[in-house]
């Protein structure tokens, strides 16, 4: 079941969020106190994984609308929408379809067909429980009570994880039991400290009852049984953690001496257990996240909407990138919404996943996309794009050409300089090349440039990745621009702009195949010949070379940087365009001429 989106109204600093579309993974970027937590808490209460969450008029009604609190009961706080798969539509029909009496002579096939799309809407008001409504079936063909019962049983629950930190220090179980009893038992465990709640989660995961565990510790036989319990629990926790942490193998050991509980973590490669509280803050964060998510989904890791507050804030850069990969895996069976103010937690390949959280007149406002008029959230986006200081303002005063990567910029700068030395058309000095991190990341850069109103364009390889990036840029941004603004953004496909006859074309194809292959042979100490290169498939020189390296030499991929280093040796020996290999000068001139003309003539928006 797909979570399509939600809306929050009349909740703390949120008067009306407007409808917020959700992706399988959605990042909410904004400054502190903008209302990101309020947004998630309101959504969580709509269909919480742990029953009992409620809206409070005394605490949650907007303070600057206090005069309306007396009549606020029954006012909407949150609504959300889910879309069913075809299989789920069939299951719902089997559970709730009213079976009409059919005349013996009537053709059974005349019954109404099932709808192609079905939505379930949830809503909750102040002073009320969550309502469920199934839409898109024909009127009168569903038993409403059965349909609502099916929806309540099958709509994904919201899992809200906001307090991750755990010290990992030893815990006295008898004292934990006293604190749990003092708040009224298990139903009020949310009133305990985060540390206590995490230990209770661990015990739940291990299928250990706290009262039973303490009782077993009072006799020799009970302590023996308890020893088996904790060993089984340790194995289970280790297996579940491995599902979410793949940097290295870690085993956990729950050690209990009398009423004292300690948790040890052992890296399999080292073989030395260390008490959890001695491990890094980032590692303990990951442990807390993994076990809480395991607990919320009963170890299934599926069929929920996961709401994460500032995930990765305690992790180093590579740990944050690994966490994004975990999100990708989890998103196959879940929806993930998370807040962040970290540039490294914004995935450049997916600008459509970003929602900017702003503050307008003291209230939350949501912008779908990667452009905001407010400085604080934009600082995160700019940093993720590699912009620092006032560089974004500098680029706004120039014409900007987004290229797929730094290697492209190096080669194009060199070719432009050689053409200039020969008095021939080069890339205009007004045009600044802004390297992205691959074709898949260029839509993020394009969206930023378009949103800022820059005079800009993007240069893409003529291959599958380049065409996919062009389609995404057109769909997300260019197609939605007014005609006048659309003229200020151009998309160049490298092959067409340079006048090649090749179907696939990258910046390396500006040089003759023989020249590039020579650089490959020198860089790797090989003797590949042109006739060794495959003729079928892509005609890009890098793709053809890579096939040979994989098939004949067992390499996993072509290291383009290594080849570029060899190309650089040639660059150092060239002083003018006449030094270039045959055909390169003409291709480069056509490319730069096309780019310059498009930036000069705003009526030409695509090459």
C-alpha cells in the first residue's frame, strides 16, 4: 500500500501545511524550530504503531489562535491518503463486497468490475478517533463496516523514532521495574526516560518479561533458565542488527549478573567484546535506531510509514551515506519520511524527494522542491551542491553550464583554452561550468539553478543515463516553467551539439577512439587494439573499452580517473588547437558554438 501524502492543520505552529505529497523516501529540510517535529507528531498520532497517542487541545491548539480553542473540538488536525495495489483491491473486495442475489438466468459476468484505483483516506479531529474511508468503489457495493475494518487492519502504521540516544551503561533491572511501576506500568512506558524505554525495547525483542526475568534470578534453577534466555536474546538481537548495519559484522551479548544488565558489542573481525557504552556515539545511535525499528515492525521491517527525526546526526559522512543506502533497501516495503539539516543526508540524485520546511509569519509552510526564499534551509541545499560562502550569489550573476562531473569540466576547459590560443571559437568567458556528481545528480543542480532564476543550462552525455536525466529535468522543472522563464534554461545533448554520427557520445568521444585507447593502454600497461573493441552495444569509447577490461582482464570497471591522468600528460604538451588529435578541434568548435549561441539567443532553449 502506497502512502501518497498528508495534510496537517490547527496544530501548534501549523495553521495549514497544505497537501504534502510523499515519495517512498521524502526528506524534510529546514531550520530548528520550523515545525518539522510538529509535522511528524501530528501525522504519527493519526495511526500510531503504539495505541494511545492523542491530540490535546490544551497543548496542541495554536497559541496565536487561542480564541478559537473553545470551539475547536471536532476541528481537523491531520488527514492522509493511501493507494492500494491491485492485489490489495482484490483482498478488500473479498472482505467487504456485498454479494448481490443473482437470478439463475443472469450472466454472472455482468457484475460490476473492480476499480483500477482505490484510495483509503484517514482523518482525525480534536476530541475524536481516527476515521477511515474507502474511495473509488461504486456506490452501494461495499459493506461499509467491513471495508473500514479491513482498512484498520491493513493500512500501514506510523512509526515515529525521535529519541535515538542510549548510553549503553549498565542497568539495574529491579530499579527499572520500580520506575516502570511508578508510571503505571507498560501502558505508560512512554513516560520513562529514553534510556529506560530502550532497555524495555531490548527485553521485548528478546521476548523477555521483566517481572519473570527478575523472579528467575532469585533461584539457582531460575538463573540457569535465565542464562539460556539471554543467550537466545543475544543471538536474535545480533541477527536483527545485521539487517540494518552492513559496514561490518557485530555480535551482541546481553550479560546479567544478579539484577545488573550489561550489553557487550563484539566486532567479529577483532573478537574482543566491549561494553556498549564504550562504543562511539554514532554506533550507539545506530543500535538504538535498529532495535527500535525492529521492535516497531516486530522484526519484519515492512508495511509501515517510518518517521525519523534527524537520522544520522551522530554519524560520520560515510556512515550517513550508508544510512541512505539502508533507506533505499527499507523503502522497498516501507515509506520513509525524515527530517534533516545535514547536506550529506540530501540525496542529489533525487531532488523530487525534498520538501523545504519554512517559517512564514511564525507558522510552518512547506515547499515541494529544492528552492526557498529563506536562507537557513537553502544553506543545506547549497552545501549539498558544493556551493560555499557567497558562491551561489556569484553564479547567479553569470551564465552557468551544469556538466556531469569534474572530469568533463577539466577536458572542456582544456579544449576551450587550446581553441582560444588559436584564435578560434571557445566556450564564452561568461559561462561557468558547474560540475555535478554524475548524470543522475544533474536534475538536483538544474532544479536549483531554475529555482534561483539563473541563466543556465545542462550538458549531458548522449547515453541512457543522460537521456534519463534530461527526461527528469523536463518533467520536474522545465515543463512547469512559463515560456519566458523556460528560455533561460537549456538542455544540451553532447552528441547532437558536437555534430557526431555516434548514437552514444560522452566527452571522451570528442577525441578519436585510437587516441583514447592509447591512453588506456599506457595507463594500465596493456596492448588492446581497435579491432579488439566490440562493435555491438554502445559505441561510446569508454563503454567499449570497459567491456574488454571486464571480459579479458577481469576488471570490475574502467577507472576513468587513471585514464584522465594519462590524458593530462598529453594536455601538458599541447599549446594550441593544431596540436589536438585529428577531428577533435572540429567537434569541440561545434560544441562550443552551439552552447554559446544558445546562451546568446534565448529563443533557442534546447540543442
